[in-house]
C-alpha cells in the first residue's frame, strides 16, 4: 500500500500517537493533508516558529499564541473537537518528563477524545513510556515511476519558464531516475532542477554531479568516500577476460527486470601482485557501468567502544544501498579482516560476520569489488564459493600489455607514444608491474627535465635498468601467490 493508505488506516483506527520518521517535511504535509480529507478530520499544524494553525494556514479562533511544547499539548488536552494534529518540532522535547507525561495522558484519554497526534522528525525513536499508545512509521521513498514523474514535471516547469523544451533522451532520463533512488521527494526534486537548470539538457554528463550531490546528502564522515574520478575500461591495459566478464553482466546489473534465471551480479575479488592494476580495475567497473563508485575505508570503521565498529560498517553498507546502483570498492580487504587469535570475537571477526551477512542477504544493486594482495591473511569464510561471483587473479603484465601501459602513461603526460620504441621498453620491463612502469616514466621525465632534454626511449630504459621490481625483491611471495591462484581463481588477462 501507499503512504496515504497506510496512514489513513492508522488514523481511522484512532491511533493516538504516530511518530513519522522523515526529513521531508513538505512531503509529510502533503500526505497528511490528503489523509485528513480522506478521514474527514480537521487538520492542525504546529511548529515552534509559527505556533498552531489550521492545515490551510489560517489562524485558529481563540488560539492563545502558545509556541512551547507544554503549552500546545495542554491546549490539545483541553480541546474536545476530534482532530488530526501535525506537530513538527515536538520531537526535540521527548527527553522532557513533562512532555512525555502529557503525551501519555493524551494517549490514555484517547477513548474520550480520540485525537491523533503526528510527531515529525528525522531518526525518531519512541520513548519506552509511550510505546503502548504510539506507532512509528517511515515515509516510503519515491519509486522509479514516481521519480520519472518528478523529472517530467520539472522538465515541463522549466520549459514553461524558458519557453523552450528540455532536451533529453529516454536513456538519460532512465539513468537519472535510477541514480535518484533512495532520496526523498524534496531532495530528488532539487537535484533534478539542478541538472536541468544550467543548460536545459538532461544527458549522461549530468550523472556525476547528481551522484556527488546525492552522496553529500548521505555523508558518512570518512567511512565511505565518493570517488569522483572513475576510470574507463579503455584506460586499463590488458585484463581482457575481466573486461569481457563485466561487459556480459552490465545490462543485467542495470536492468530493472533482469532476464528470467539471471540474478544480478553481486561482486568479485581481485587478487594479485601489488601495483598490478587491481585498484585501477576496481575503478573501471564503475566507469564502464556508468554508476557511482564508493570506497569503504576499513581503518575509519574501527572504534574503541564495543559494537561501534560494526555499527559503523552497517551504516556504511546502508548508505551504499541508498546510493545504488553503485560499485562498493574495498581496497586491500585483508587488512581489515585479518585473522585474530583467541575466541573473544574481536572487532575483525565481528566485522567479518557483519560483512558476510550483508553479502548473503542484500537486495540492493551494490556491486562489491574487493582487492587483496595477501591471500594467506584472508579468512576462509570469505573465499568459499558463493561469497563472490568470481575471484580473478591479476598477474604481472605480458609484453604486449606492458607496451600498452607505456603508451597510456606517455600519452597521459603529453608525450607521443609513436616517438618511443615501445617493443624495446616492453622487453626491458619484464617482471615490472603497471605501477612500476608508470614510476619509471615519471623518473625518466624528471631526469630529462633536469638535463633540459626531451624524454627518450634511452632515458626510460635507463630508469628500468636501475630499478629492482617487486617480482625480484619479493620473488618467494609472488611465486606462492601465483601457485595458489593457478587452480583457485580465473586469470584476469
């Protein structure tokens, strides 16, 4: 049922107190105006700023002008006309014993004068003394159809003001409405107006700004970060198997009605050597699918008070759900879930339990991309079949991939890749990771700048020759990782 029908049933059932958890005051006002009409009750509205008035804004005959909680509740207690009272600022007084006592009295006298009092606020909780006479409800967030109607409504309003039509494709409207899911009507309407106002065009170019604004409304104070600079798959060299796997699943993930028998993809684990491009690949998933990228910082989750760490994680995962469709990136996941000794259920184990429960039960379109360097540090519960859709191993790049990596980083720094001997550089960088190749280009640029000379193939080759890559420095660990991944994962290349 809709909010209107649900709330009308509560009023018709003569519920004394209704706690409405919502930050969208305008939406609450609109819904309760219709509830009052449907139920045949006069509607009164009260706030600290304006005092008591009728639902249409007219003054109440005989009103004493009271604007304090105790005064308005005393006035309601003395009133015998059956009515519906919408109280906007009363929730802030719920720690006052007098206010709670007055509300309980109104509830107990409900058989004599069955008023319904509606307390409106965000993150409302019902005091224990009022639970016998109160019901708490959350206003439903707008559906895709309602959001699409908002987009069309705002487009028509802008067109009427500007005397021209908003330019938009159906694909852009669909993508915009999908990215507005999880917001209130008021917040969604504001972001739609911002997207239209600058140029009268709705396109994919508006999505990053909408995603960033949406995230700011849901800011988690450092636990989650919104990554503005996602990467396109074209900027990632190699990883052909991973790219094909993602391309096959893009439409199913974004579809509102997936094909029968195909569940939306849930996530993947990228295992590999440090600097091999796992983080870049994680960013490219969001870029390729055109959705928001959120990064979860495990270090920011931890809190010295018992239970707060898990609560931080649950809040972060809830925010990711509201941001859906999105990619949730956990970099170096083993550092947050490292095995702990003892049976005391330390924070790492509790975080693991919370994460595994979410992975198994979530219904939101949140695609989890986790990266890991040290497979031995990961708990076995995380690696069993079904936790991730797939485990990909990102190995050191092959010669042709190394050549492409050199071309990408040279072009990125204003150099023409055609002016360099890429096959020679690819051969000279055997055993180098993508990050090490990038650093060789950067070091060669600094050296060339210091000599006031242009960057050359010889300069980059020299930097490669004086560098000892991780594949040499940590050869034993890398050999173990390759051996583990050979029969337990899929090659990303």
